[in-house]
C-alpha cells in the first residue's frame, strides 16, 4: 500500500512540475512573440490573481491564494 501511495505521489509531483514548467515557457513565449502568441497566458494569470486579491476579492479568495501557494511550495524540498 505504501509503495502504491509513493508511486502516485511521485507521479502527481512529476505532472505538476511539468505543468509549472510549461506555464513558465508559455509566459516566455508570449513575451517574445507578443500578440502573435495565440494564448494570452499573462492575461489569464492576471485574471486569476485579480480574482484572489482584486476588486471582487474576499477573505475566502485570500485564503485560497495562501493554500495554492502552500501547495506549490510543499512539493519543493529545502535542498532544491
């Protein structure tokens, strides 16, 4: 059972690492190509952050932001 859980945890960590790297690559592509980039990654990220801390933000949004940041940080080890 522990082996299965470790395998699933490793798989999820790998997938989330790939997705976070892809976000960085897409942001870089949008900076380089500007309007020619078909996906507005920076605008989408701004909309997400605005939902957390913008004009319509609430305490629940701030708590959600803290949870998301905590989840992203929990995957990193102190030696990384």
